[in-house]
């Protein structure tokens, strides 16, 4: 049976997916920052008779140090990973800087996904049909990326931060596929649609009524699982693919520009190298 790692797996789509996969006989490693929610996940797995196949790794994925520690822990204990599902994100109406000096959306929604993908690439490559499923929002125009202000120091807006984060994940998928697609790892960008549980965040009073309205009309979490489960069970043939509510996008167009992906990868490498240098002093 498959071994699946899910970031952001204690809430919403990630939690529902973890429960579904455990029911199908998979081994599931859930990563989240809240130990109480992790215990709830493990308790539910125990009651369902699948405790031996459920694991919880505590990590605040907005922090590079904790993300890297979680990746190292999983890599040390799990030699083969069939699927990595990236779900963690959190809306903030106000710009928030982590203790490591990074804008939180950029760190959580983009950098943690980059670190998990690269960090578990060897374990994925050891699987028979490995796949990374990045639950983001593929297909936004490339021009929403603020190349001179990726961490939105100027003119911050929570929606803009998540919108840009989705585009950065498109470019992340391209970069990952260029580096690892030849090893058989498939990368699937998925937007399952607006889901009732998918509103993790801290909203100001101006934003909250809009969020409540979206929740009222959103689909149940069960309706969001099929495209993700399909990608895990039957990864697409292409190294990179993208789907919005089941509709496949063309990943060869200008909004999926390999040159932009390489530009972002170079910027990311420099940022991560600088952060590691600071920590090593």
C-alpha cells in the first residue's frame, strides 16, 4: 500500500484526505503545527483501527528551521514516499513577519512547499509511481508576481499574498519537474474549488463578511477529494499537469514560463543560502 505525506493535514482538505487514505489502507504522515489537533488525528485513527499506519509530525511550516527539521525526521524514518500532498496555507489580513524575518504567507505557502518537495525527492523517486500534489490555485497570470517585492513589504493585502503564492507554486511545479521529472516523479497542481473548510486564517472586519458568504456557498470537503485522490492513485503521464475543478490547464502557455520558474528558483536558492548562513554563525 501507499505511503503519503500530507502537510496541513490536521484541518480541512488535508485532514479529510488523511482519513480517506487511512481507510483505504495507506500509511499517512500528517504534518501540522497544532499538537492538540495532531492528537485528535491519531485518536481518530486509533478508533478506526489504523493507528499503526498513522503518524503526526509537529512543525510550524512558516518557519524554515521547523520545516527542515520535519523533512529530515520523515526522510530518516520513511525511505519510500509514494505521494506528497501540500495543503498548508493560512490567510492573514495583516502582513505578519515570522521570527526568522520572512513574510508568513511567502514562508508557509511557498517556501515550505519548496523545501518539502526537494527534501523528499529521493524518497519519492524510490516509489513505483511517485507524485507531488500541490493544492494551490494554478493558472493565474504571471504578471501578478511582484518580482521586486516577493514578500509584499509594500501594499500588502491578504488576497494578493495568497494569489501571488498560488502563482509561485505554479513556477515551483515547473522547476521541480525540470529537476526531477526525469526520475519519474509527477507534479500535479490542483485547485479543487472553494471548499467549506478551506478558510484557515485571521480576517479583519472588512474581509470577514465576504468569507462568511463564500463559506455558505462552498462545496463540502468530500467533493474536493476526488481530483486529489485520482492524482495519487493514478498520477498523470506528464511530468507537470494542472487542474482547476477537474478541468485540465495548458501548462505550455506563457503563464507557465520555464524562464520565470528558473528566475524564482535562483532567487529562492539565494534566500535559503543566506538564511542558512545566518543560522550557522
